[in-house]
C-alpha cells in the first residue's frame, strides 16, 4: 500500500503529458551522452525501461 501511495504522489506531481515530455528529454540526453561515454552494456535495458515508462504514461493520458 505504501508503494501505491508513493506512485500516486508521483503521478499527482505532473500531468501524464508532462511526464512524457520529461521522459523524452531524459532519454534524449542519455542518447547524446552515449557519444561521449561510449557504449554501455545496459543501453538496451535503458531503452526498454524508457519505453515501458512512456507506454505507462501514454496509457494514463488515454484514461483522462
């Protein structure tokens, strides 16, 4: 229940649209940084995590 409450607080901080915009900005920064940092073995996992979070927030937008 505590986890659900934390998620509810997180989601109430911004709209789903805003979360999607922030996620794109964060992922874009990550991709740009990869040029300087070089390949990281976790890059595919970061993409899948980003994708899952984006789908989550897009689904919330559809439920508004």
